[in-house]
C-alpha cells in the first residue's frame, strides 16, 4: 500500500512545515497517520461488504466483538498490510453467513465449540507478536482485560441466543472462534504468515 505511505508522508511534511508537529517526531506521526488510514480503509471496506451482502448488522456485531477482544488478546498477524486487508475481507464471510451454515448444527456442537474457544482464549491470551513484545506488566494487564472482555462476550452471546437473535449470536460467536484460532496460530513461528 505505497499510496497510503505516500499520502501519510505528504500529510506529515505539511504538518511539520506548518509547525503543527515537531520535526523530530515526524516519523512517529507519519506511522500513526499511515496506520490510521489503514484502519479507516479496513473499516470502510467492512461496512461496504456488510451493505453489499445485506448483512450489515452481522458485520457490525462481529467487528465490535472481534475488535474489542483481538486488541487485547493478540495472536497471529500478517506481515504486510495487503495480506492483512485481504485476510480481513475474506474473514467477513464467516460472520456474514455462519448463521445460514450452522442452522443444522446441534446445540451441543455449538456449545462445545464456544467452550473450546473460551478455554483457548483464557489459556493463551495474550499472545505477543514480533511488532508488539510484552513485558511482564503489559502481559498481566492484557491478560486481565482480555479475560474480562471474553467473559462479557460469553454472557452477551448467551443473552443473544436466549433472545433468539441467532444472526447476531453467530456473528459474535464467530469472533470468539476466530480469536482462538489466531491465538493458536500466533504460537507458530511468524515466517509462515503472508
């Protein structure tokens, strides 16, 4: 995504030239602007995907569940922004259509999958990445927060199921499953990621 880097560089030069940001911090600001643009692009693409598929509610529920838990749990990350963007869009098919795919599954299988995902999240979270190593204090903080979020999400999923909002239930449920998968994959050496 060379265009994003070029735009971030131009914005940073303008901000530094006008004295809005200090010259010595320009690299940090460029990095932040570039990441902010990437996140905004991913969010916009996700919303468009939800609109095009007619599953915007599912996508919003998934993004809320996934974003809040993944931020603190860590796990596998792609090496490139292009790989991350592509993987993010492909992953959206799961929350968009899992309710349709899982309609015939027995409740016991759904509960077993959810419990397995929770065990993985509680046992492994957080998994640090090469880009974000954690010291002991950070590790304890992220572990505590990710466990609280996972517990809150489990309670919310039970409520959604009891309210017969299966579309939203499966959107949130797919988030727990994917976070667990990415935690396990995060334990695999990073050289295998795209």
